[in-house]
C-alpha cells in the first residue's frame, strides 16, 4: 500500500499506509488540494510561488497578512504530515518563495488513476474495444465516488471538476453502448440511469433507454421513460422533447398492445368452499336417487293392484 493515499473525488481524504486519515482544517485542505492539482496537471512541476497562493486563498487580506496566513497554513500542513509514522520530509517543500510537492514520493492519487483508466478505455472506437478496455472503464467509473472537491466552490476547482465530470459521463455512455451492443441489458440500463442521475437533461440517453426497453419488450418502461424525459424538459427548460424523441414515442404508441386477460368479476372460491359444494351436491344426488327408487317401487305396486 502507498504511504499516502489522496482522494479528491467527493470529499477530500488523505490516508496513511495504516488506513488512518490525516485531518486538515478546511482552508489547509483546499490549499493542499490546489497544490496537488496544479502539480498533477504539470502546470507547476517546479513549485508554486508563495505570492500566487497568498493572493488566491487570502485575496481579501492585505499582502502582508495574506503571506502570514499562508505561512501558518503551510506550517499546519507540514505538521500534520510530520505526525505520520513513515512521513518523508521531502514530500512537502516550502522555501522563501516557492511551495512544492515531491511526486516521486510513494503516493496514490484517485484522479490520476481515474483519468488513466478512462482515457485508455476510450482510446478505441466502440466496435474495436477489448475486454481489458471495458474493464478499465468499469474501474474508472467505480473510482469516481463524487465530483472533484465537492465542498469547494472556487473557480479553480469548478473548472477542473467539470472536465473530470465530463470524462466520467463519456465513460458511462461508452459502457452503456457497449453493453447494449453485446446484449447486456441490465448493465446497460444501470449505466444509463447513472448518467441521468447526474445529468437528467441528456435527451439522447433517454432515447437510448426507450429503445432498449422497446427491444427488450418492456413497453411500459419505455412509455414511463418518455414521460419522465418530457416532464424534466418541461420543468427545467420549458421545452418539448426533440422531434426524434417524439417520433420514437409515436412508434411506441403504434405497437400492438399486449393482450391482458379480463380480471374475474368474482373472487375465486377457496378449496375448502369447493369441497363443501361438492359434498352438498353429492348429498343432493343421493337424495334424488332415493326419490327415484321410491317412485319406481310405487309404480310397481300400482301395476300389481291395477293390472292393465
């Protein structure tokens, strides 16, 4: 296991090799995340200038106060890492003018793993995808436990968040189409719903789910999906579905409705009741037979008394 595991997708987590979490104050945590992201994107491999960090995180403070706040945050950051049993002091370097992380340090970074898996999985057209690439995309989707730094709303976080989110949606869409192509209907539906859970306005995905349900003979689900699409578009954008979606719905309406047997007007009798009815009928039959016997005997007697 890596000496430090860094998760930036969803809530920030920094975990040491013993599975214990490193706790940082919010401003220090965001500062650390910014440094990680910046160096990970190769923008500042040689380190970030203190002036840049001070102005970014304490822009409402006078320059001198901002630099002091930065120094305090860096002291807290280094202190928390120094408390780790196997901490390498070279992991975080802070000089008089720059701050940097040593990416040669034994670490694991979720956005790095996610991006590598997604990009490799998407590197070939759908029809040329290998099993290994499908598994890579599935791994990428599992790594995406939430949007990047979901509690941070600074511009630098929002831009990178959107980029990674789009890569996540592309991965899900590719998996959805792969599953449909190979008849893996249940997995296809799950992928489509995952997309719509985060971006319900994707009309193309609604259409693909409708088609999938139609192909699988699930007419009721197809109608429900269309209605869901129509209501969302109306509520969120004030528009109707595209002509292509409406045409698909029209085809759905023209399909022969499945035969449904009429429901019984009276409830089916229980077994005990049927047995009682049978017993009563047998008793009635026995009584009728006895009456017939009695009438036959009476007729015989009358013939004997009054022969013709």
